[in-house]
C-alpha cells in the first residue's frame, strides 16, 4: 500500500522535528556540457553523479546539482540568490588569478575584516567567496556598497564563456581550494514573515538581522534572507532548490509538522524504494527538498515518473499563501 496524505495525517509529532544537515544545492543551467567543464575545471568539483540532463559535483562539503532549464539563475542585475564558499587568505589571491585566467569576470571587495569575491557561472548563477581571516591584501580592496564603497556591477559579471578555451589554461597555475560551503542567500517578499517561517517552522536560529537582511542557521548551514534585488524559484520550476538531510525518525513527523503549520508539500516519494524525498516551498516560493538516504517507509512511497512510477510533482501547486 502506498503512503498517502491520509497516512501522513496519522502522524502527530510529539516534538518539533529538525533537519540534520544540508545535502545539496541544485541549480539551473543553460548548457549541461558547458557547465560540466566549468564546475570541474574552474570550481574544482568532483563529478559524482550523471544522468540524462543532470549532473552532481562534490565541492568540499556540499553537492551542487545542475540541470538544464530555460531560466532560473540569478537575474543579470540581481544579488540574490547567491551561493557562498569559505576560502582561506592564501587561496583568496589564488582564486582571483584563477578566475581571471579562465576568463570569468569577478569583483573582489571588503566588508569590515572580511574579503569577498563575487562571480557567476556561465549560466548566471551568482557565487560569493568569503574570507574572514588571513588575507594580507584586505585594505587594497574597495569597500562594500553599504559601507561607503561603489555599487557592484552585477550585470557586468555576466559573460559568454569560451569553454573550449578553458581546456587550454596554463597548467602550471597553482589551483586554489575552497574551505567549505558557507551559505545560501535567497530572496524573500516579506522579511518579517520569512524570519518567522525559518525560525518557528524550520527550526532555525536567527543569528544576524540588520538593514533589511537576516541570517538563520539551519542544520549547521546559514540561510540568508532579504527583500533586496532577486527572485525565488520560478512558479513552475524545479531549480534552484535547496535540500536538507533528515533522519529516518524525523521524516514523517516533519511532513506532518510542515502541513500542520500551513505549508503545502508534495507527497512523500521515492526514486528507488530506499530514499525518502519531499518538496516544499517557503512563503516566497523558494523551493526546498528534504532527503533521507535510507528510510524503511520509502518502500511504500509513490515512485517518481522518471524512475518508472506514476508520480509527477506539481511544482506550481506547491505555491501557497502563508498565514503564519
């Protein structure tokens, strides 16, 4: 018997369930083959999974998924969403030279004692490098816009990339290395509402709140939320989405918890009868996934259509008006 909304409704959480970590961030791209070259050569990722039209790269402690989609990357003049990696001081200067050598426009700047670099992948997804210690050239960088520096030309960071030329880059260059995934910063329509959602429903800890921007720590990862320039996941789109691990004992309670708190979710579903999956959106429309690698109940979940089952996710139907 398949697990359905009715059977999930029989679960009554005795405590608030929590996510246990971040599994992956999956992004849209224009050209999967071009993206494979970029994420392997420029980002230093390890290709760990590939199916028709979809690939995954491991970069330090995070998996980045990529799938072809007509749109959905960061808007040309927008700052959000963007995805950040920690980087050490010595690697900061190396990364600047590395991006230059691959023909990737970038903008280094500083905010307080932190050195940062913005750049985009060939599709337009915006990345940030975050170095909070050890960069000796810090004072040579321009100040952040909200610290008195010039505005950042986000449109100027877009480019047409020569992926074939990337294969001819000087092999003697020292390859830089990221330290860890730092944060995902996403657009919201109502900052006060978003703070309530990510703390009271998702169980995050508010750690920063100033000047129209807040950060919430969720399962060890920082999620930034802001009303500044950007947009959420497209109404009918699967990418970008942000996936959290969840422990087996918390999977069905989390489904029930989300629904009890007015969140529209997909059905719990599976690809193989082993992994448990669920999609849901925040009130702004950003798409999230929860992922349990091994869940005994998954054998009774509906199977995805791409895996030979009948279940197709209605991404537009996951949008909702939240009253929390």
